[in-house]
């Protein structure tokens, strides 16, 4: 292969001994990953990577951020993403790149010219290795934020307690994002189940401060606008005293100490409505 | 209010830069209160006050540091919490302590409510930042 690379020795060696180097590299990475990826799959991944690095070197520079290594970078980012998803550590991911250095060292570091080019190539690999760590961390962050979103969904169930009565058992901290989810779900469930009563239970909310109270009030107002009666239950003694001391007024919103009291009250009203209905008053 | 600055040498610290840090600060205060054997009502009041002041610090002061320590004085023990930010300070303190007044979108009860929830309340504000110090005594 003819080349205009500034690194003829390196490129020639890499080209001539491609298969041997690739086999050793795959072997080294495979040992590091302890068989959690098949050698065939690794060989394919690393083969693509090897060829793209070689193409980048052929284009004559060692700038890992340059356009000649764009393909290498996207391959590495892809590799890091799949490693992060499969639960490999960042060290294992970065070593997939670094171990190419160990493979090349015996062949290149023997004479002066080769050693010099080897060192430059090692720097390039260092950069690429760091890139994998960066991509790995970014993927992990994406995973964490999507899990946080899932948790938000999970932790805000809206359940049908009885015909015409839905309940929202809140657990944990109530922030704006969560209030939004609760409100949307509650309003949709009110429509879907054709319910007239909603009970928001805050037994599992450890701290009711002004922000939480404000969010609760907004949710209640929204439910009322849709014609539903809304009750807040699960007000424990210490919460009641704190709310009073803070000076928060719940106005005419009915509150209860326990969910069962709130449910009894709601059922009574539902039964009353049904009785009125039967007598033709409605 | 007495100066409990010395107690802060052994204080627990949480720096508040986002709303999940407010939750961490709250948990730190709750843990201290539980360990000191404070009654549930007092605990809840103290933790709620810490939550209000921590969030104020975040929203209006751009974040800061919460320090909490157990203190003893004249045979009684309590929890001392200091909230320190480098924000723009509170322009009109009397107005800020008025129920229902807010410069933001809250209920306007955070600062005044927090003051009612604790036993000692002290606020020091200026262009260089605001420090709020509170004490809640055990039974």
C-alpha cells in the first residue's frame, strides 16, 4: 500500500501485520473482559476500529480530534455506549483501546524510528481511550436520568378505590416535576373512570412545607375544575401542627387523618348522589 | 440570639446547589434531630423550617451552605442550623417577614413560617449575602 503518511514505518507495520495484531488485540481485550463478550463479536468490533484508525493514519496526521478520525470516534462512542449498557466498567472500556499499545510495542519499539512513531501513536490512543470514558460517562448519565423519569412514573400511581372514587397515594418528596405527573395522571384517571371523588393521601410524604402545600392546592383546584370532589387524607398530628404553625390555609378543602375516613366520606357522598339519581332529583 | 458559632466546628455540612440538595440538607437535619431524641412534632417542625430556609437560599440566594449541629445550653439540648448564601441579600427584611408577601411565585410563608416553627431565629442580611440561624430546643 502506498502512503503519504508522515509515519511510514507505523502504517506499513500496521498494514502488513493487520491480522496478527488484530488477533492479539482481540485476545488481550477478551482476557480483560473475562469472556463476557464472545471473541467473534470482539474481533468484529475491534477489526472495524483497527481499520478506521489505519485509514486515519494513512491520511497523515495524529490529531484524534481531526476529521480523519471522525469515523474512529463514532465507532468508539458506539462501543462505549454498548459497554456502559452491558455493565462493563469505564476501566475495562478504556483498556479496550489501551491494550492495542501493548500489542504493538514489541514490533515497533525495537528500533529508534519505530519507537518514536510508537510513542506518537500511543498518545493518539490515549486520546481515544479518554474519549471512550467520556462517552461512557455520558451514557451512564442518560441511563440515570431515564431511570429517574421511570421512577417518577412508578412512584405516582392513581388507583381506583371504588366506583366513582380514585385515590393517589403519595410517597416521598413532592416537587414541581412530580406534581405535574400526579396532576396529569389524576385528571386523566378522573375522566377515564368517570369518577366524581378523588382522595390524595399524603401519609407517605415526610415533610409538608409551603412548596408541597402549594403543589397540593394546585392539584386540588385542577381536579375541582373538572367537577371532582377532592380530599387530602393522611394528615398526621405532627404535620397538622406544622401546617398550622407555617400559616398555610387549606381553605374549604376537606382533609382527613386517615385514608379510610376519607374513603367512607366519599362513599357516603357517592351513595347520596346515586340515591338522588334514583329518586329522579338529578 | 446567643452565638453558637463554636458548635459549628463539629457541624455536619451540606452545600445546596439544586433542589435535591435541599432534600439532603433536610435529611441531615432530621437525622441529627432523631439522634438527639427530639419529639416527633419538634422534629417535623424543625425539618420543615430547614426545608423552607434551604429552598429560599437556593431560589433567592443562588445556593449556599447548610450547617447543623447539636448544642446544649443551661441543661437543655437542641439543634442549631445555619444557612449561609452569597446572594444579593434581602432588600426589605420586614416586608420579607410579612405573611403572604413574596418576591417570587411561592406562598409567601416560607420565611415567616419558618420563624414560627423554631424557638430562636436570627437573620443577618446584606449585599454580600444572607445568613439565617435557627435553634430548635428539645422538649
